[in-house]
C-alpha cells in the first residue's frame, strides 16, 4: 500500500506542503499571523503561548517542540520570527530547523529595524517560499515513510469498543509495513502501565513506561491531588466511565498490539521505526504540538461520543487543530451519528454489530492513506477556528 507525498531534503515525506511561520515567543504571534495572512493560502502561522517567564526545563521542551514543528515533513519551508529579546532566541530555533536542509529564513524586529520592515520582509520571503513549494509534486511512497499520531477524547465505554481498537488495528497495519505510530497521554496509562510494560521491546523501555507514569502521578500528588480521585472527568462519568483504570484500559487500546520500541519525552523526535509512547498531558493542544514535533504527518482523534462530539467544526476537544497536522476524526457512538458530516470515519458499526474491528480498521487505513496523499479532512474543510496552541509545562512560572 502506498501514499503520495512530498520528498524533503532530509529524506522524510510530507503529507502537506505548507510554508510555516513560527514565532519564537507569543509576543511575535501578531507578526507571524500578519505575514501568513498577507503571503497567501499555503502559508500558515503556528501560534503558541510560550512566554519569557518559563524556567530552563520548560524552555528546553518548548525549544525542542518549535524546532520539531519546523522540521515536520508537512512543512516545505519555514520563516522563524522574533522580537529580538525573546526568552527562546529565534536564532536557536532557526539553527535547529536548518539541520533539516529545508528553505529557512530568520526575521526579527531588532535585526530589521522596525515592525513594518520585519513584516514586509516576512511577506516577501514567505511568498517566494510558497512559489517554490508549489513546484514540488507528490510521489508514491510505501507506508514505511508514514508516522501516525493518535489521541482519544470524549471517552466513554464506546471508546474501548470501537474507535480506539480500530485506530490500534490501523496502527498495527502501518507498523507491519515498516511505518511508525505514536500515542501519548500519560495520565491515561495510569492503572494500565503494567499492561504496556509487558509489550515493551526491551527492559529499558519497560522501565521507562513505569518511570513516566510514576512521575506523572507524583506531580499530581505533590500538588495535593490524587489523580485516581480526580479522574475520570465529569464528561467521562456522564458518558458511563466509572474509574481511572477503566478509562486507561480503553485509552491504551488505540496503541494496538505492536511492541513498544521506546518512550519519548514531550515533543521528542522519533528515532527509528515502530510504536512509541510519548510522555505528556491529556490536554489536546499540547498533544497536537507534541505529535507534530515528533514528526507525525497526520493523527487520529478518537471520539467516544457525548457532548464534545457535537461541537462540529472546531470541537471543544480539538481546539481548531494545528494547521500543519491533518486530524482524522473517528466517532464511536451510534447516538451521535447524526454528526457524521463532521467526522471522517464512523466506527459505531462495531457496536451495532454490522462490522468487525478489522473491517472498520481497513476503512480507516484507506482513509489514512488518502489523507496522507492530499485528501482534506473534515476539520481542514470545515474549521474556521484556531486557538493559540498551548505549551506543556512541568515547573513554576516566574
């Protein structure tokens, strides 16, 4: 099975062909969005909330993620913009992206002398990059070049029965053909970490699974919260879940059955092929950033059902999406099938007894290859809403 993508200088393959404008800090968001708006369709601003008041560990995570966004295969070229006094130096971000050998430009207000001069240069450079990117053509590649990210949301018992095992089946199929998959949400492996550890490819990976789960639970307890009492969320309970362990058992189904080759820190680039777990929160915008920075060309967002499934174009859970990361929305709940116009794949037929997990998994796999080849997702088609993406933090803020 093949998909049609754009070959990048570093050997990766893009499912999209964007020119990305990446602000070094949230103060540069306005400059980034103005450049993107004036440069034309195909130029996207990757807005985020990174301030100048985070401490070293969180700054290092943010730097890793911003570099990862610029090196994501779906980005044909990047413009890094800054003020000149940024907490994360724009120069450091640009140097990290430059290692991918893709077209790159660094622009700061300090260097250009004024806001208007930086804007004018950014628009000119972005238009030139967009023109060059338009000359690139899609070529056939096998699934060994594909990295699928996945997240579950609006979790209910239907998640464990339909959407999550369907995504797990598709992830196994991609991995069997030499590709890769990444899943995350550390809080949603607590209570099921021993099951994942048994699937670890080696003892070090098994230890890392326990390590990140215990680290997350300790952070919660240090803040005075016992996660085993704060989860499931009210929405999960309304949907029919009763315990954190029950939620976790359903959540890990999206990882399929393949051996886990490694555990990544948030936003860390994949090294090698196969299935990986990424440490991180269950906060959707943070998951989007982490998966895109890791190198995923597309992701699934797996809905159990309930009220979050009825937000249509933007959806409360997906926050409008990240422009460079196509999101395939998978729905489980037959009660919410009236909203299927805004979803890409319906897995509720499993609950209705009309299809098996492999049958729906095969449909999903075909949708994945179609989206990787350029088919727009429903979120790409319908959403006109995008939130500023939220950086993951683990420490105090000054």
